[in-house]
C-alpha cells in the first residue's frame, strides 16, 4: 500500500496559526501534526508517501525532507507557479493534485491510503485495508460515528445496508440528518479511481469525485471501524485537543521532556525561579525558556521553547508558541499566543498592535536590559 497526504491548503479556518505555518506544520505536543501521520504510516509498513504542497511548501519540505529519518520515502508535488519572480501557490484540488502526480509518474499503481495532513489518528490500517478488499471497493471512505446533536459540524455519509455509499449531507441540521456517520478525510483508493479524475483541471475529492462515484453506482463503500481521530478544523479544536492531551486523555501521546515535579515537564536548559514561582500542572516548559519570579502558570499550559515569562506575569490554561515573552504583570488566560497574534479559545483574534488589546507580549529573542539592582534567583534545569 502507498500513501498520499493532502497538504496544499492554506488552513484559513485556523488562522492566525497558519499565517506563518502551513496547517500540517501546526505543533501538537511539540511536533508537527503531519509527523504523527507519517509515523503511523511507517508503523504499518507504508513507506512510499507522496505529499502535495503549495502554501508555504518549503516549511513542510525543509522539515520532512525525503523522509529518511522517519524510515519512509517522501516525495512532493508542488502546486503553483512563479509570477514576477515570486512563488504563487495555486492548489488544484485534492483529486486534481493526485491526478497531476499520476500523469507525471504513474505513482498510484497500488492501493493507496489518502489522508488529510491536519489530523492525528490511530486507525488500524491493516483492518481497514482488509475490509476495503473484501468488499471489492474502488474507493472506501473511513467514517466516524458522531453524536446526533453534533452532525451539523460534519460532512455526513449515508449508506445502504451493505455499507455502499448512496449520498452525502454537508453539515445537516440534527432533524434533517439521515445518518450520524461523519467523513474523516481518510480514503482508500484503487488505481482505477484515478482514471475518473480529469487531467489538468481543479477537482476535489469530496465535492467532485465522490458525487461522481455515487452517480455512476460504482463500488464506493464506507468503513465503520472505531478509532481515535483528532481533527484540527478550527482554532477552538486546537485549543481543546492540546488541553486534552496535556491532561493525559490520549494515552498514546505522553508529555515530552523530563518530569521534574508532579505535573511539570521541562526541556533542556530551562531557567526557573522555583522559590518564587507558582506552577500548577500539567505544564510543559520548553528548552531555553525563562520563568521569572512572582510568575504563575496554571495547566494545562504549554510553554514552547525559548519563551520568557517576566515577573508577575500569569499563564492560565494557555499555549505559547516559540519565543513568546509575556510582559510584566500581564495575564494570558485560555489563549494561544502565536507570533504577532493572540487568539482565545473561541477563535477571537487580536494583533499585538491592536489598541484594545488587553495583554502585552513580544518576541523573547529581543534582549531585555534589567536594572542594576535586579536579583535573579533562577535555577537552570538540565534534565537527564
């Protein structure tokens, strides 16, 4: 089996996290979400992986390179062009991207699992593949049962008694839903399915290819197997997922670093004023971070590497991206701080220069000049 990871989109629904990062590179527990997918594929012996890229493609390619450190082979297909000396992303749709690869090299000559690059899964790939083959499917769609009162947030899959897909409902109201099985964005394709995708055009798997399969009555089936599916659709999803993971609700994803106190994990070279700091876990403090005296951190909170909490500041159930400095005596509560932007758990966004912004944060790489009488009681922590 081969794999295709869809990674060409802009991730507009999770801005501002994607202003400087493509969505597959959003960090979850210290590493890009797409890394979990690649590791999962490798566990099942899926080693030949194509990735379509477009928006900020170099961030993905620079991190994953050819895949050798993950034990896989990764290839890339860029969607875009050069205009007036600048790279211009131009995605051609999820299905169009696959057809572009097929026309170029014929890569999809075996059964292929297709995954969106913005979710963490623990799907049993062997079991899913076996069901796909047993049904003689041309395409299979992995589904997830969701509560009926949540169907309005998903693309809903409707099947007959044999599991053959007969229709879709896009985010139906609860009283209109004909099913409570949601599409997860995980598919299994046979090579012949690529022949249905027109060459050289923008074509989407969900909105173009799947209706075509249904209209022609082709063997298109839903696979209904239980598994964990952690999807980062919007900012509130990201905040919630990180909170759950830090509380240990996802057993397969333990906190990284070294636990030096109950509920407190740190990376290397962390400087903390332990005597005058109140830290209530679960909290992760990344390498090179500095926590000044009279600060307070209440978990679940994630302090990425190179951060600085100045004296009197508080971080409450929040996520700080790399090199965030929280200003003296300011409080960050239930927010994500990402570069020049701060967003609360509901998705309300503030820029660092907004007049009505109620907190101050800066880049921790900017040097701070302390007064001559400043006493630093911090202790450098060197785990391990």
